[in-house]
C-alpha cells in the first residue's frame, strides 16, 4: 500500500473548509478506485484561526478517520504550518496545498502519475496568468522574481506555488533543513530533485479572504532575499568602494584646481550635500547588516518553529467506543 499525506495549512478558513473537505474526499475517492494501492490521510494545520476553523476540524476528525489535524497555540504563519504538516506526515508521498481551493485538487491524479512513475520526485503547478490580482501586485511580484534570480544561486521560478507533490525522500530532505526563518519557495528549490511544472491559469479563492496584505507580501519578499542571498551585503561593500573612489577623484580635482586656477567659492553647499549623501549610504548599509544580524539573532535562539495546542488524538480519545 502507498500512503498519500495531504498537508493543508488553514488560517481563518471556516467558509472554505466544508468545500475543501467535500472536494478532496471526492477526488481521492476516484483516485483510490483507479489505483487500488493508494490510501490517504489529510493533515490540517490550524494556524491560530480566530474563527470556527478548529471546531470544523474537530468535527471532521471525529467522523472521518482519514482526517488529522494539528492546532497551534497561536498564529505562527503558513511556513510554520507547512513545516508542522511535513513533520507529521507519515505518507510515502506528501502533497502540500492551500485550503481555499486555489490549488485545485483535480491536479492530484496527474501529479501522482508523474511522481509515482519514478520519472520525477516532485510535481508542482505554475501559474501562467495572474488573473484576479491587482496590476501593481503582479508588477511587484514579477520584479521580485527577476531581482531574486539575479542575486541568488537558488532558482525561484516565477509563478511556482506551494502546491507540491513530493516523494518521501524529498520531504526528508526538506525536514533536514532546520532553519527558523523558513522561506519555502527557496527551500523547495534548494533541495534540488527532478521537478515537473504543470502550467495552469490562476484560480480565485473559493470563499473567505486572503490573509496577505501588500505590506505583508513585501516583508515576505525581503525575508526571501535575506534567507537565500547574501548579495545585499556585497552591494553594501560596493557602495562603500564607489564612494571612496569618488572622494579620491574629487580630492585630485580639488588639488589640481587649487594649484592652477585657485578656488574662489567656499564650497559650503558641496560639503553639506556630501555629508548627507555619505551619511545616507552609511545608514542604508548598516540597515542591510542589521537585516542579516536580526535573522542570525533569531536563528541562534533556536526557538521552535511552532507550538501545538491539540491534535486529532485529543478528539478521538473522547469519542465513545464503538
Ligand atoms: N495560511 C496559514 N497561516 C497564515 C496565513 C495563511 O496557514 O498565517 C494559509 C491559508 O489558510 C491558506 C494558505 O495559507 O490555506 C494560503 O493563504 P491565502 O489564500 O490567504 O494566500 P494567497 O492564496 O492569497 O497567496
Ligand atoms: Mg489563496
């Protein structure tokens, strides 16, 4: 028998949860009919939802033994949710997907074919359109990918998503990366393996609202850059070298000027401008250093990525014996 673990991070998903449950049960039912060797488990991660997500999960776990869940003590973020799910997954294959049906379960059979045939270690979807997303957001997203790929050795594919169907071997590799600051787009790519990209058009969220604000995404992209590239540190040194060069050239110009034609004006505005410019560059580069220092600081504290409040076992313990 082959077990497929489906990992689903959920944050305030009470509206889509029933839709997701029905859909996944239907799709997996069909898949198991076709592949008799296949069984599955669904692991929901309740990431500190403030709505009735947890109540819904308790209900499903009580009535369906294939449903498992992990409930966090507070909101730890989607990265922590995925990590917890991967740690809990027992499957020979593991798939990570969103609860809002933006990662259509209809792709699962196709992904299973690609990975189980042994041709690929991972199958994932890649959006080729960003329909239903604001123009500015798409523009920033595209810029992020192009900058990221210039400055980082780890390739981050534009439009690739966190909808990943993986072998146990790949999951174990991902789990061996114990970093606290988890940027999974980078992690998925860093581990390597043979990846099949399935292209599709963007699907809008089935219900509920996205938890990502523009500012949140911006901070996330900075985190991605800091986590997978040290180029900003090199840029900081480069700025220092450039300003030294400019200062050197200016010194020569001034000396030559003094010796030949003489200097008429006192040069006060030039000095103010230069002080401001150099001060600005210094603060900017110290800021870059600070970003890395902050990450190093968080990393060396070795805090757990997430904390668990309850799991499906707590619900099943209290069920009457049948
Ligand atoms: N999510 C989560 N923790 C968070 C934010 C989001 O577990 O702090 C989950 C959310 O429930 C969903 C997935 O991550 O299943 C993707 O979130 P969302 O749909 O809000 O993001 P988008 O699709 O807009 O990128
Ligand atoms: Mg979504």
